[in-house]
C-alpha cells in the first residue's frame, strides 16, 4: 500500500519528522577523550603554568606555589620561594630538570632531592640569573641560552655540577629603554640556526652569533609572540597574544594568517594563542578562553575542543598555558583553572554528536546502524525513533512515531533494519512491529493489518529476497509482495521466551542462522525454498556444544568461519565438517564476554562489539581491545557496522562515531614502569627511599637500594608513565634469585615482602595491557638486604675465633687443672704406694707364713697320701696275691679233677674236697671286684680314659692293662689268670695290636698317659 510522501506529512504535522541540516564542517570531528590530573591527585594548584613529562615518565607541573612531581601514584611538591611563578620546565640531554621562574633559574639536585637556584659569584652575572627568565635553549657542550623579560639575552656554559662557568658568560642582545623588548621563545631553525620570537611581535633568526630579522614586520604584527613551532612540512607556526596565528611556509616564503572566525572552522576560534605543539600531522594550539584548537594538515581545517562541565572526558579548562608531548603518544595540556589535561594522539575517531543528529542522549541503549544502497546511514535513535544521515551533505532527518498518523514509523524503539531487493527499508521496532520505507521517496509503505507483527527484534534477507522477521514467538517470513509466506517456531513446544529471536544471519552458503534466548538454529538450504533445520544447545557434559544458549549475534570472518556471540559466555566457532562447536581460542583475550555484533573489515580483521568496547582480531590472530580510553564506548544493544566505504560506524547516546580501521595504530604501547616509593620497616625503625634513589635504579641494575637488617616488612610501589592507560594495566613481578617465575598481582601497584633473608635480590616488574599482552615496559631493581650483626660473615668468623680462644682457654685451664690433679694424685699415689708396699710386705710376710703353713700342710698331706697310697698298693698287692692264690687253687682243682677222671672209681672225699676248693674260688671272685675298687682309688681316671679311647678292648684286656700299669711280671700275670707264660706273651702281643702300638713303643709308658 502506498502511503503519504514526506512533503505531504510535513503539511499535516511539523512534529512527526524533524529535519536538521548540519554543516559537515561543524557536524563531525575526531573524538578526543581527556583525562584530568588536578588537586584531587595532590597538585598544589589547579593553575598549571608549565608542564613536562621527563624521560623517566615523571610528570612535572609548575604553578605560582611550587613545582609538583606526579609519578602516576602520588604527588610530591617542591617550593621555590614565595610568589615565584614557574614559567617553563625543561629537561636537558643529561636528564637534568630545569625550571625558569620569575625569580631566576633552578635545577633539580638529584643528590639532595630538591631544586637549587643557579647563581654566580659575579655580581653582574648573578643579576642576570636572578631576573624573570622567560626563555631558554640548551645547546651542545653544556651551553645554554637564556632570555629575561628585562631584555637580556645571554649565554653561558655550565659544569658537571650544573654551576655556571664564570668566564663563559656572553651577552648577545641588550636593548635599552624605551626600545627594549625581549626574546619570548627560542627554537631550532633550518640550517643550524635559531628562530627567536619577541615580545614586540617580530621573528628573528640567529646564525653564527648574528641576529637578523626573519619574519613578521612590525606592521604585520605588534602583539607579543607567545610561542613558536616547526611542523614536519617545514612550516613555522607563530602564536600571538591577540593577533591570532601565523603559518609561515619557509620553503615558499609565504605567510598565512588565521584569526577568529565564528562561521567557519577554517580558522582558530580565539585570537590569543598561548602555546603550540606540532605532532602527528597536526598542530595543537592552546588558547586563552577558546580551549584547544587542532589543525589538520590533510584537510587544512581546525577542530575545537572546549570544556564541558557535565563531561569528565572533555578538556578541563578553556585557557591552556602550555602543551607538551608525553610518553606513549600522549599530549599534556596545562590549564589555568582545571589542572592538567592529558589526551591520546593515535586513535582518530570522528564523531557527530547526538544533538547534531536530532536525538537526545537520555537513553543509554546502543544504536543499530544500516547503510542503504543510496549511501545514507540509518541510525536507531534510542526511544526517539530513527535517524537518516547523509554523509555527503552532513544533513540528518529524524523519523518519529506520531500516534495521530498512520503512515509513519510504527513504534519509537527501533530494534533492527534491513534493505530488500526493491530498495525498501524494513524497520523492526520493539512494540510497533514493522515499518517499511521506500528509499527512493522516503514514503512509508503500510502492511496489511493481518500481516503485521507486534514485535520485530531481528530482520534478514534470504537468498530468494524473502524477509525473515524474528519476534518473541518465532519467525515470520514475508515475500516481496509484503505478504506472509510462512510462520514457524524454532523450538517446540513453545514455553516462556524460548522462541524470542535476537538475531537472524545469512551465511555464505545461504543458510539462515537464528539465534534465540534459548538456543541456536541453523536452517540449511537444501533446495530453493527448502531448509533443513539443525538445533544447537549447550550441554555441560559435551565440549563440542555451544557454551551458552542466549545468542545475541552471528557473523563470519574472511575465512568464512562462523562465529556465534553469546550473552555472557563470549564467542563460539562453528565447525562445518563436524557440525559442532569449539570454544573460540582467543575468547580469553577479549575484554568483554557479551557479544553484541560481529563484522569483518576489508583487511580481513574481525571486529567483535562487546559490553566493554570493541575487540579486533587480525589475520595473524593478534587481539586488540579498544575501550573508553580510545573513544570506544561499551555496546549496550546494537553493534559496530561496516560501511561500503570501509569505515566502521558506532552509534549510541554519544551520537555517531566512525573510523577507518586501516589507519588504526596497533603498535605496542611505549611507556615506562617506575619504582616511585619504597619503605623498609623493622621493629624500631622505618627507612624510606628517596625519589632519586629509585629513579637511578629504574631499569638499571648498576645501582641498588639497601635494606637495613632485621626488617619485618619491605614495601615498594611502582606506576605507569601513561596516566590514561594505567587503570587498564595488570602487573606481574618476579625475583630471579628465588623461583624466577612471574607472579600476577592484577592492578595492584604495591608489593610487600616480609622478613627477607640477607642477600641480594633482582626484582622485576612488568605490565600486561588491556589486550592481555605483556608489553616491553618493565622496571628492574637490585635490592640488598643487609644482615644483622649476628648474620654477618665477620661476626661468624669472630664467633668462631672467640669459640677457638674459649676452647683454648678451657683446654689450657683443663691441662693446668689436670697437672695439678696429677701432682696431687701422684702425691696421693706415692702415699698409697708406700702404704701399699707396707701392706704388700705385711701381706707377703703373711703369705710366706701361710705358704709355709700350707707347705707343711701339703707335706703332711703328702706323707699321709703316700702312706695311704702305700697302704692301697699293699692292699692291691695283697688282693692280687689272693687272686694268684685263687688261680693256683683252681689249677690244683683242675689237676685233681683230671686225676679223678682217670680213676675208675671216684673218691667221694676227694670230691667234697674239690667243692671246698671251689667255694674258695667264689671268694676269690669277690676279691677281683675288690681289686677293681681299690685300683680305681689309686688310679681313678685310668680305666675310663682307656675305655673312651679304646672301646675295642675286652674285659680281660682291661685287666691285663691294669696289671701291666701296676708293673706285674708276666709270670705273676700268668699265675693270676691261670694260664701259661706263653699265653701271656700272646695276650700282650694282641693287646699291642689293639692299641696300635709300634714295635719300639713301650706298653707301660703308653698306658701311663691314661692315668
């Protein structure tokens, strides 16, 4: 249905559409975000007359009260006397800090930790040095040029102690009143010359000691020259105190004059220019009341940055007294009332404020952006509708929802946009459904009421030109005739907000990706108009599933990889071959975890719009995070958009910002980390280390600090030389002599060590930037912990020596004691010996008497034993004789029996007589037993020893041995046994064989050894 034209609508209501025409010159400019350092950071005054960031990263600011040194963590002030205003602060080639003041020249004394006044013993020279010094210039060989407001311009040379060498003073220029003027600025000029600015408005040139007129005659300028600057294009810039700005082309010898012009940004906005700085193809100008003026060489235009009381990111004051280049591509601006303002100089984002576009800044929701086929930029305007911006003319048109009109924007909160193949812009709103605008005429086309949806969160165009509309309950597809072709819900059954569609994306294969609040769905194109549905949900037990079900964005990079952005769970990467997901390996390096948008620029960089800013991933997989310090705001709905011109657009309550991604400087940050404070605490003392001690140690192991013994705590503080990025940094430290591993302390800028053992330690501190990448900046410090007296080597050696001496003393005392003891014992021993001798003598005498008694007793016993033995032998002999007698008797009985046998008749009397003889024989057997008993008494061991050694002996052999031992003759033995003498000889021979005797061995002697 064809609606009303824009012209017709204007006739009925002027409130429906507001058209703003903003000049492109004034409507867009680079965004500069300023960081302020003021009395809240410890500065002694918010009026800063001079500023310098030295080579160590310390920021020095001067005012009428003192010179303040800000180290990134705290401020230390140095007073140079009452009412002594600081004009300039300069660092020489040897890193000495100099200050020109209204009362002379000062230099920082590193040893004493304070400023000393430069003076001279020569009265005239002292007078020169005590004047108001307005300009100075350091030359080679320690030569310095100085200009005073009284018209004196002189030079001198200083020694290594920074004191003037008296005979080196030389006056160069001294004009008497009333023609007196003075040199206000000295800079290097071409061909080893110096360019001099004067209080009379002229520019001089000094070469080889000769001063001559250079530029700006008195007729051209009579205003004081406040500053001079040479840019990289050989242009000399001259700042005046009321006559604006001069640009002098030294090659073409042409002069261009810029004065205040309210209607054009082709000139400055204030004629009092106080300071200049040429840097990075720009010229920075500080004005008195006009804020910061910035000149761009490429466009030859000016941009203005003034104070905004309601913004903390604007410049702190509109009067700027000094501009200096700082570390890490920062610019430092000292102001009259706002302290110090610091700004980055490397990220060029241009901005069109929201008010210039025609919508307010009340709603913080991010904007959706679309560039149509006519190169117009469409931006959702928070709760106020839709803005069309024309980059060529700089004009913008605001479309709002007027309840009294039908053919206008349906709803005021725009959620999504897409252009179809018929040059129609489809606009989805939160509560009004769909609006369609004809891009050729800006007319609204109305859908049939039965085809309208109530919410339209996501819009996309498929391969056939159909429009997919995502809403709270699913997908509605429209054809090119604005009719509904199909409706479906990704999730069945429908419950809660499971089918709330946040994003619809068509990939390179014409598959349609649908991201909802509860899952991801891919509609794979099978045939024309036919899709195969794939569902993806998070599963805690499966690492190949998506890591979050709330999907906010879908995109693809230059390698055609599909990325899925989630709410709070970062990015997932889709694997087409395996039809599953893997965690994006670079997610941990990305600052934000809520991904609102994904785009890929023409240089194959992938950009992720997150809740904390923009993250860039280049083709080499390097990650760069950009945040508010880079003029990139968090994305609260909506995402960055890539235009056909290669620019990236961002929009929100701050307006419309854009930049060229190819021009972004991704070079590594260059700043310093400095140790700025240290303190050692023991039980009774507290030792603080001066700024000079620590700055000498920063990044230099040639010097070290010494900690007293018995320390309980050692605390050291460090800071970053770039105040803008300091809040984004994380820090790590290590001590090489310990475990030599890096310890992460987060954003903490103080490290405390307790009870450090004596020794020398190497402390290293490094920074990790917002991209998670360690930067080159680091600080290193040698720390020597002194031992207590009892821990020193000399003390230990002394203790060893004392121990040795003590041992020697004890040893010699012991030796002396033992000697005395020995003498005493010897005397006592002698006494005891003498007494013992006497006792021995008595004992010996007693022993002799006892021995005599014992001898007598033994003799008596021996006599008794001999007598007893004699008696026993006699008794044994008798017994033996009885035995012999018995044998004789037996032989007799034998003979008589033989005789009786031979008789024919036995005589009974003879038999009875033989019986009596036999009875006598029994008596003799008892005598043999008695013989053995007596023999054992005389020879107690003989029989047992003989039997144990010769068990083969018979009882008859043993008796024979006993008789031989008793020295019985063979004849007696024969009689005793009742056998013949020859039988005894045979028995003796057999006995010798049983005893294993040799022929020459005596049998008696052999048997005697067993006795």
